[in-house]
């Protein structure tokens, strides 16, 4: 397959107006007024041509929870949001805590043939927080990081051993930072709105104490740690101060932490039940500031699909999570770029280059000789999110009915036009 993309503006480390010619899975030429024979022609006039997005934190649910999502349905939904590579968390059933299951997930991703799928293995066996999982064997089987996502490693001694052991294999540790003794049975952010709604709150200290511990461990061991889904102003400040001391810490946030607040819970919409919870406007502002000054390295989706029956339960009983593949880029464009907070090359860094760099994946640029993982984005497209029309199995979308600006029109993975 050969593809000629004409008339677009290339957004990479900078911005230029140029055509792109793709052949045999790679970018062959980039330049103005290219006149090549190609099997597929794409008119990108008025649109942005960008490296494919990389999601370093999502949930594909397979094996074990295929009623929520499968590797095929999830990786297919991902391409509609512009994701060409996705890294999936290990809280499946059975969990990804050994080489056989890691290999199975990687194989299923290749069989699906949509976005590239990279498994993340468990830190501890069974996600129980008691005994380290077989990190070396799982790395040989294709994992790109380890995490007990959803079940934080509460034992600091185990976490210390995990950081030291992972360091031996140059393997990233991703931590869901939450002191469960503080969060307990909470379901929303602790504050005025939790009181109004009569819902049990989660104090922001639950997240911040976990981050402070991980910073202390990473600093004392000179080891890498990555903090998942940062949601509070205090968390941003802790990470900012640690980076100033050259602690080897990176972090991500998600679109719902800069585009929505805990006012969403007042309607008892269970799609607004997320962990960490939606916070207050001051936290959203701090997250945006952290993105602007480089404290926050990446934007991930934390795509968390559930069935309608599960999300249809009472608020207290419904599971945490919202889907995010197909809305993340549009939300980032609407709330960060269109508002003038950041420019498009910075957004590419946050959603493509930085996640790749952190996970140790090839960094995609739009240059000759590079693999052709490319998306085309229409910044002028205004669209209304309709959860029922999303391409994944899970329709539990916080943004159902919201109008967003900017939409992906084409996704190319490995030189193949996927949609």
C-alpha cells in the first residue's frame, strides 16, 4: 500500500505545510507539492497531519471481562480517537502477572490488527501487594511496564523492592497512588459537592501521601517511578518540587482532570464516578498549569469501559471509570489548545512523544525513514459526543452530549489506513 497525503499542515516538533508519501509501511518523502503515484490519496487541506497518539494507560478487560471490552473492540475504538499504540493495564482475570498471559495479550493485539497493543504486567503476584511478580520473564514476553493499577502497593517495603528489581531490567514502575486507609469506602472527591450529594468523599491526601512516599523511595534509590492519573493541585506541587531536585519521576494526567469538576456528581451520573475522583476547579487549574510548565509529562486516557448494567447501579455500587479513547484528543484540543493554554506541538509531545519516551517505545516523527503511524485531525470540526455511537463495547462516557472541537478523520498504522 502507498498513500499520498496532500495539502495538510504537519504538526510534529514544530509545524510546516507539506505533503507526505508513504510506502511499504514507512514515510518515504516529506515535502511541498509532491506528485507521486499512490494507491490511496488523502486530501488533508485545512487539516493537521500528526504522529499517531500513544496511550500509556488504558483498560482492555481481556482476559476475563470481555462483556466490558475486548482487545479487539478496544484497539479498534482507539484508532477512531487517533491512537496508534496503547498500553493496557493488568487488572484482568486472570491478572497479567506472568509471561503466558502477557504473551497472550500481545498476541491478541496483533491478531486484532488495529492499534498496536502493549501489555503492562503486575508489580505483585495476583495484584495482592505481597510478593513481586516475575518481571524479567514478563519483559521477555513483551510488557513495557509494571503496575498494580487499581490496587496500590500499600506496603512500602514491597514497593521499595519493586523499584530496585525493576531498575535491574530498566523496567518502568507505574503507580496508582492511593492510601486506601484514607480513601476507604469513598466514591467521590471530599468537599462541598460530596456533602450536598450525600456521597462518601475521598480526601485528596489519599493520593498525595502515596505520591510523597513514591518520591521518597525513588529519590533514595535513584530509581524511576511514574505516577498515574494525577488529579490534585497538591500532587502537582509535590511532583514539581521533586523534579526540581532531579528525582527520576514522571507523571500523567487524564482529560477528565482538566475538563470536568466534581459538580458532575450532583446529577448522580455514575459515569462521573472515577478513581481518582473528579476534583474542584482549583485542581483543574493546577493540572493545566502543570501541563504548561512541564511538571506533567503526558496525557493518558485511563479508558475504563463497563457494561450498562454495571454503571446502571446506585452510585455507591457502580464501578469507577469512564471510556476515553475517542474523546481524549478532542478534549485536549478544546480545553488546552483552542483556549491558548498550549500549542499543537506541545500537545503532540504530551500525547505521542512523551508516552513513547517514558515507556521506551519508538518515538514517531513525520520524517522519511520513520514508520508511518500518522493521524489526520480536523481542528475546525465541531461534534457532539454520542455515547451510543462510540466504537468500543463500553458506552459509559462522561462526555455524552458534550460538544467538542476537533476530530480525527484518518488513522494510519504501520502504513495501513485503518479508518
